[in-house]
C-alpha cells in the first residue's frame, strides 16, 4: 500500500509514540504542595469555602492546619489522528488525585483517590467540530477560539484548586457541535 505519513498540526513531540496513523502523547506532572490554613477545614488541596469554621466554633475554629499533599499530580494521554485531509480526530484523557478524600486519609496511608478531570473525543471536519465527553464548557474562558484542549483554557495557575476570584467555569459531560 502507498500510504503517506500523517501530519499532525503543531510541533513534533519527542515523547510521542506513533502507532499506525495515530500519535499517542503521554503527559502529566508530579506535584507536592504545602498548605497552611488559619482555620482547620479538614479538606485537601481545594478549600471547601462552605464549611469554613467561625473563630468561636470549637474545636476547628481554634485550630490551624498545615499539610503536604500530592493531590495535584496529573496524568494525561492525548491521541491524535488525521484520517483525511479535511478530518482530524483527537482523544484526550486527564486525571488527578483530587477526588473524594476520606476523613482518615492523613492519618493512615494517605491514599488520595483518582479523579477524572477530562475525557473527550473531538472530531474536526472542515469548519465543523463535534466534541463529546467530559470537558471544559463554553463558560470557561479560552485563549484561542472555542477549543476544549487544556492548553487553550484560561484557568490560571494557583495553589488552591477551588479559588480564583471571578473565574466562571464548568467541567462536565457534554455533546457540542460547533461551526467555525
């Protein structure tokens, strides 16, 4: 068969693995964050602002909190293919360890739970784009157009995953059809 190589838009990634017409790119990072709070809320990396204790509430209102956590560490996999000149398919999966945390997790073995952040399939054909799965919604500001890709999403870098004043965002299951 006379097949020509698939050209994926963007720079070549030395960590990518090509299998057939698809390019697999693993990603992620290891994170260690130190957290100090003047009131003990008992949460992990993200502050649960709905349960902040008042200063006169006992005992949590009188206790401070300091802990280290690796919950912000992430793993991701991006799969890209271009079956034709006018069609491109991208699959993306991203997770972290910022899921439900049981009350005794800091006392025993510190087993942070795996959490799904993003898992979507994007099909672009000409000026049409179909995205299905769990991804950033149109509420979330982007750097470039209406892209669901994390590198185009504007959420800023911050230590507390629950706090960025004025940022409206949603990361939820959806099906969206876009004409560019």
